[in-house]
C-alpha cells in the first residue's frame, strides 16, 4: 500500500526533518514521555501533489478522510491548509522512528473551524493543536515565511526561569547573548518571556501570540519550556539548541563557583555591526 509521502519527495523530506528533530529532542532529554509538540505547514507540498493532472484528493490517500473535527476556534487564514503534527500522547522517540505511525496529516476545512485527518493512519493530533494552529494562522496573516512551530523542554533554559530576576524583559536574552558570539549571531531576536500560565490553556496561547508579535521567534514559558517558530523545523530547533548551549555555558561557569563575565557591551556592539544585527 502506498504512503502519502510516496511520489512526493518534498513532503517526504519535510516529514523526515520532523523525525530527525524528534530524535534530537529525545536524545537531549528535552522530550520526556510524550512531552513537546511539532506542527509544520505542508500545504505547498500537498497542493503540489493534489494539483497533478488526473489526481484527485482521495486518489492520493489510502483511506477516506476522517469526519470533520472541531478545532475549537475559527482561523480564517488557514482555509484549505495542510499540516503534519505530532500525535496526541505520542512520544518523540517514537515519532523519530515511525513518523507516519505517530504523526498526523490534517486538512483545514473551508469553514476554518474544523479539520479532517488524512492518510496514512487516523492518528489524532496533539491536544495543543489549537494553540499551534493559532500561531500558524497569525504567521500567514503576517505574511511570514515561517512554516514550523516547535514546543520542547530544554533543561537548562527551563532551570533558568526558576530565578525571578531572569524573567524581567530581555534580562535572560542579554545574558545568553553574552555567553558566546554565535548566540547573538544565530538568535538575533533573543528570547521572549511568558510568565507561568496553565499548560495548553487559551491564556498561554494568547500570551505566546502577543510575545511573537513583539518580534521574538523563541518564547520561553516560565517553568515549562520553549515555543519556537521558523522557516522549517530544523531551523526552529537550531534556535533553541543555540540558546540552550548559552544557558549551559552560563550554568557551567556558575557551577565552577563564579559569575561568568560575558562579552562586554563594546564586544557586543562590534559583533552586531559585523553581522549587521539590530542594536
């Protein structure tokens, strides 16, 4: 039986990227049990396949789509979009090995309030789907090229949110930027902070959208994890990986008994000018 990724190398590549990142998250200890979520917009890849002459939607699927499932909100910019997302209660380590058994391909219906699950298996998507889809709706409305959203639990970054002074606006960003030049270069927008809110809540989703709208690509949820967006899932992972490396350097210095000096303001200014970064 053919899979939805057969004869669609670009879709296969995107899903393989998800599997690769899921493996990294598990290996790093950032995806314990079923923790974390990945949602990527695969509309371009599916539309390309479905627009092939003599190729209707159903002819590409191994089984009919599911009955319409409510999103819980109306997202007007997602009409007709397709997404691949981690399944609910599925583990990152399993998503890494068997992405089509532990992930779901969904299609947003024309009312923008319901979706259907399409091939290969009727895996229910993550319970955090409404929050992720709200972000993708925002990205499309903004004309952003970003196609991927990632939620994960990077150990050192989460640990740093247990220190109240780090939660002030851009305090943590400046500390992390100063630990190693690559952090400023590869995460130029820094780290937005969302004070603790109930996981999966509407309030958390709204606060995340507000923080993204302030210009951040990576949002730190206090005592919980991070939410990152970027052009693809590998780029989103890279941003979190770089930021957490800076957190590890900071904590390693503290564990040796001293406060790390960090790069000076003059060094940071020189770096910003060299890389053409915003001040």
